[in-house]
């Protein structure tokens, strides 16, 4: 499993992969999924009046992995990410080095595996 938080230019701010031996493959899959997210978000903004739907479905199919963003995972990750961004000592654009954010991500990874 891999969790990557990226900025608007898809520059990674936080990267966590388990197991680490396939980390590069996870990075490729996540970046490809980010392209699908951008496409779906722009399509939702044009087609549907309710933009609160957080479940985007299957983002990138492979034989080995599935890239899926569930509403519960998104809410937890978004809430923790917001806490990091609201920290007055965090410089926007820097990599995220928050222990609380890391513990939330670790808990999500354990829960989903």
C-alpha cells in the first residue's frame, strides 16, 4: 500500500509505502491515479450539481494493485492534512514531517491491509 500527498502540480509532499521494495512502482501508480482524479474532478464539476461525493471509484487498474480512494480514508487523510496545513510552523510546499500525520497514515494502512 502506498499513500502519497501531492500539491497542485503533483509534487509529492508526503510519501509512505509498505512494502518498500515496490516503492517506485507505487509512485508510478499513484501519479497515474492523480491524472484520473484530475479528469474525474473536472468532469464532476461540469456534469453533476452535487460535488460532495468523495468516492471516485477505481482510479488505476493493474494486475497487482488497485488504486482506490474510499470516502472514509479520504476524510481521515484530508482532516489530518488540513491540520498540517494549518500549523503555523509548516511552510507550504515543504515535505510533510508531522508525527501525527504519519501516525494517521500508518493507522489507515494497518486498517486497510
